[in-house]
């Protein structure tokens, strides 16, 4: 007999293909459960779903990333994980059905799961070595063995070839498939996988709880240089305008971390080394808290922010002045003979961000921040320590979960986003946004308040103007300025007439530069253009 033997139509059973698919699903479930348990012991980022997801993010073309951010925001990572799981489900079902006829070949195909997961884990920039491959490899081996035995229970007992399913249908004469054995094995496997997965989650949760406990224990010292009180009039009392200070829960988050790192502050360390560093140093979290801290209001902007987009926010940060720390290590800016012109910050998740040393050390309030809006940094925003540099887009300044600072040159090293065709240096562009009225709003004729925010970090906003349709530019009223590193609110009392209208806003920064009307995308150094909304006045 051979594998291409054709069963007669009346003997084919509809039951076993369904059970074959179930076998594949059970094998896939076992693989993920075992992998999650081992990843809890190795490190969560070594799990196959996270590793493959991270590798997918790294290899996704920039336009696709921008599309995902625009349409899903911070949920883009959840969508990716669900997509990976859906693909695994389909792959497992297909292998289970295939293994019914080709038992050895089908079960061997499960090992592809391990190969892909292991390769992804080892390719990640934060990989700690060969142990990162263990969760995927061991999970795949367990799954292959389980599928092999489950399929064995579905095979007709008789003289069928070893790698082909017998054409004979279920029967009651002793030659049918092992119903009882299949049910027992499938039930046991499902229960064991569920237990293994729960144990893995518990172990991972234990580490997360330790990190959470370390954050709960943090008491931020009073800053030696506190921020000035927010000026009276900086917050306009206009409905729907973004608040001057963005609450932590509402602050935007754009990064490549598939799972937010939860770092234990008690074990965290930061290493500073590289070109021009005459005194390399390794600091603990307590070392930073013992230093002189400063507190500042600083607005951050993501380079992925489209014109009028939501990825900008203002917070009160507390931290160590980065320039002072670098100077203590012997670092000099290029303008004073320093050897390094790029500071490469590395995150615990492998992200690399390159910042101009000159900008970091030119007197602006570049920080290693430990607090945000009066509390320790939230995990999603970089706890225990993150970096930020006013006036630069986040992808060249705002490394979260930072663990390493290397002084080097732009000629010697390209950071993560530069390798993906983004600009090496990216100062924030002068921008403004209309918060109210919303696009396609239908206000009543008469007095309509047009308002929003404008920003040009480290330059400051000098003027905001509004245009109705193709009419003249009219100056808006600016709210009080906190500092040139924060955004400013603005308002314009529009005498609205019935009909459809287009409202456009532009800002002028403190250097005299007027926000350009030339519309560009986010790549390579941030979007430009003027924000406008269309409304119908009734």
C-alpha cells in the first residue's frame, strides 16, 4: 500500500478531520503554554508571541507602521498579537488535518513553530543569548509529541501504512479508532496545558508584582530646583481644549514594545561609557535619587504625529540634569572639543535612540527623568528612568526604560529609527492644532469659540493666527506662557455666518519662523503643514 491510495467515498468519515483539527489546536495550545512557562524563567520577551511580534514590528515598512499608529493608536500592538495568534490557530488546524494522512510529516511540521520563534527571539536586539530560544524550541517539541500521539489515537487499527491514514471507516469490530484513548489524552493535554499556562502567568506576574512593589516604594525627593508655578491664564477655560498639563493616563504612548517592560527599580542600573568618557560610571536608581533633582514642565511630541494629530502632551517632569552627569564623566560637546557628537541611549527592550550631544549639553533642561506629574514614572512611560530632551522629537531624545548611554558619533553608529530611513537629527517643527470646533461640527451662527494648542519646544510660540475660508489671517489670543519648552493654548472668537466654512490655523515661533503651509508626511523628520477643520454653521 502507498500514501496515494484513494479511499472509497462511502468509507470516508467526517469525524476524524474535525478531530484532527482539534488535535492541531491542542498541540498549538500546549506549545504556547510550555513556552510561556519557560519564558517566565528565562525572560518574558523570549516568549514566541512577543519575540515574533517584535521581529514583525522591526521588519514592518514605515508606511505600514504609520498607518497602524494612525488607525489603532496604542492598540496597534494588541492588534498585532491577535493577528499572530490567529495565524498560529490556522497553522495548527492545518497541521492537525494534514497529520491525519501524513502523521510523521505533519507532526514534524510543528517544529517550524519552534524554529520561527527561536529565530525571532535570538534576532531581537535585547536577546541575552541562546537561552532565549528555549521557550519556542521546547514548546514546539512538546507540541509535536502531543500531536503525534493524538493522531495515533485517531488512526484505524489495522495494516495501514505507517505514514498514511487507513481508508477504512470507524467500525465496531475492533478495527475502529481509539475513541476512549483520544478523549482521555485530549482532555489530559488540555488540562495540563491550561495549568502550565496559568503557572507561567503566575510566575511572570510575580516578577511584575516585584517591579510594581519597587515603584510603590519610591518616594521622590523634593527637587532642588522646583518648577515655577503654572502661570495664571495658561489654562483657558474653554470646553474641549486640551488641558495645559496632560494627565498621565491620557499621555500618548508610541513605542515598539509589544509588552510594556516592568523593571524592578531595586535592580536597575545605568551605564555611561564611550568616546570622550574619561570616567565611565554605573549608577543605581538610588544613586540618581541622591543627586540634585530639577523639576520642569516639558512638552513631548512624537515624530509619528500627523498635522493636527494627538501624539503630543505636556507634563511636569522631575529628574537629574543629564548635561551635569555627562560632564562629570568627562564628556564635552563637539563645540568645546568633545570627541562624540552622538549620545546613544539603549532601553531594556533593545531600542536604541541617538541624540545630538551638542543639544543635550547646550543648556536646555535635558533630563534623566524619574517622575511625571508628581509621581514615579508610570511603567508605560519608562519607569524607573527615562530620558527626554526639550525641542527634539521623541525618537531622537526620549528613550524609555533606559539602561545604557554610549557616547559615539553619527558616522560610526545608526540608531534604530535611522536604520529605517528616519533623519539622524530631528528638532520639533512649529505646529498648531484646532481642538474646537471638531471636524464636521455644526455650530450655530453667531459667536463660535475656536481654540487649540500650539508648540515649538525650546523656541516658544510668539503668535497664532486663524483664517476663515480664504479670508485674511486674524490674530488669536494667546494664553499665558509657562516656558518656551511647553505648548501654549490659544483662542479666537469667530463671528460665524451660516454655511460651510474651513478654519485654518498657523503659528509663529519665537525665532520668527511661520508654520509652513507645505504639507509633508511624517518621514523622515516629522510632518509639516497647517491644520484645518471643515464645519457647517447652522
